[in-house]
C-alpha cells in the first residue's frame, strides 16, 4: 500500500515589533507610496535585539504541533529552512529540538533562501513516503533583518522577520502530490550576501557591506516571473492537471507584481491567491508557511482543496509543492 504525506497542522509566528513604510521614510530616502506601488508592502515585522530565529521557530512549531493534535514526542523528524541561523553550529533545527524537549530523531537545516521551506517540505515528504519518518515538523524561520543594510533603500524596504511551520504525517490518502526543486548557481551575483565563514566577512562587496544582502532588483524580478511561470507548467504537467483544478495559489511573498504575474499564468483570480506580502514583507524561507497558516486559520483554505505552493530565491533556487490539504 502506498504511503503518502499529508499536512496535519500549520502554525506561524511574527515578532511583535512592526516597521511601517512611514517608519522607513524617516530612515532612508523613500516613501510609503513608492513602496506600495512597486512592492505591495505596507509593513513588516522585525525581531528585537536578542530575539533569534530559533525563538520565532519555536513559537510557530508549537502552534503547528497543537493544530495537528500532536505532542512534541510524536515528532520523529525536524527539517528547518533558514538563511539566518542562530549559530554556525549546532543547526537551528537542533536548537529547536532542544527547546521542544525532543530527543534522538534527525534534525537538520536546509538553506535555499526564499525557496527554503519548499525545499524542506520536499525533503521531509520523501522521509515520510519511504517510511523513514511518520510525523515530521517542517519549519521556515528567518531573522532576515540581520542581513539587511538599513541604509540601502533598494533592499531594506522589502524584507521582514517571521516563522511558519507545518506538521506532516504518514497517510493512506494522498496529501502532497508532487514536489519540484531546482537551482542554478550561475546567477549567484544577482542576489547574494558576499561574506561568509570560509571567505571571511571582510571580502569586497561589489555594491556595499559584504555582511548584507545585495540585489540587482530588475534582473531578479524578470528571472522570478519567467521561472515561476515555468514551474507552474511543470507542476501541472507532472500531475496531468488543468489550471482550473488548483483551488489556491500560496506563493512566496516577495513582491505583489510577481504574485500577480504567477496568478495570470494560472488564469487564477486574485481571490484564490493567498497574499500576505502587504502585512509581512518578504520573510524569505518563512513566507510560504506564514501565508499558508494565515489562510488556514482564517478559514479560506479548507480540507480537500488543492494548493500550489511556489517560491523563488537567491542561488537561484526555485520550486513548487502541489498538495491536497
């Protein structure tokens, strides 16, 4: 008998501190109107000093575990997607495991920037499908504000902090229908943080401080729109499915114009697209599970509906998950 992996529960968490576009007007040469028109973002949440990625991940994880009707001891795999870990090591997944008082099961981080949660869910699903795990916790969590230059108006208006999580469990009924993961490192320089452990943190940054995110926005935008269009086609073809059979699009929340373009590709009304970028900004690996949990908890997404999750991030990385909720 075939074993599937289905989502049993979702959870999310946002730091209490809010940074509005009006706040940013006092920090850099920008305006609320300019940010809204070009990105769709109104505000974002920012971790306060001393608040870590694991702190955010723990809150989201506990909410997902509760929503799934599980206890921490039921979890036998933790996969955590982040670009902003608490430490070089141990992994943030191990730190989260400790917080949840879970012992012995595999726990590891995945790094695919904004596509991180899609990657992590793809990995965890394989564990469940093969019987290596029965109940997995998958988390996307970021304190992306730590790698942002708050004097660079090209990037600081875009990003925020947060965490989202799901619990997936083995099931006889189809849940996750397919996952599609891709990368192409040839585009490294279009979106990256130049510094790092083995290179050191004093390498030359082409466009600024090597500790912070550097992005060629126009090029990234064009690549994202074209690539996400292709991943939609690939996903539907792999499942012999029509566009009309997808009930909800749950996209990476980077920019409302990219989201609109992907919805048009699906011939989907924006009423069936989960949009949180206005309230959260781009939370990197956290954005897809944050959006998913938001729409589950407000009642929009119902059991039995077909969801398409998709994301695009630095690397470049991109991917999708088609699932029956």
